[in-house]
C-alpha cells in the first residue's frame, strides 16, 4: 500500500494526540521545573494522559511497521494493553521503588484516558488532508 508523506504520521499529527503530549509537557514544567503545584492535576493528570500518549505512540508504530495508515487497536487489544500498563505502573513500580505510590483513583484516571484514546485517537481517519 502506497502512502503519502502526510499520511505516514497520521496519529501523532492529530490535535488529539499532540494536545495530550503538550499538556503533559507543560504540566511537568510547571510541577517540576517551576515548582507550581496544582494538587488535582499533580495527582491525576499524568495517569489520565499516560494511556493516550503511550497507546498513541504504539498505534503510530504499528501503522508504520505494518504499512497500514488505517490500522486501529481493537477493544481486546486496547483493554489488555491498558490493564497491563496500569498494573505495572500502579502495582509493580511501588513494590520496586518507594517513590511510587498505589492510588486506587489513578485507575479511574487511566480508564478515562483510555476512553479518550479510544474515542479521539484510535480512529481510521483522524487527519484531514
């Protein structure tokens, strides 16, 4: 399948993906660089943005590797990958490093982020030419 240059990077070009990435970077700069604390964002914004960014990057990699710019993750893949990532981050990391903490409400944020990914990023036709 022949793809034009503009279609090869159709996941990361969508405003839904890069707005999540930019929001994540801005929050990190505010929180760690400028030491500005916004408690709700500090606790739940990173888990919310985690799945759209990681799954978006994975989706982009799959589209490039498979040479199929309309490839999407099905619900089984989306839920399976999301559960594995959440368990690693929320259960395994706190066991390895005490700087990580388990927070049950993070799973709600991950779930909402996964829903955001499914509805806004995981689409066959996300970039207008």
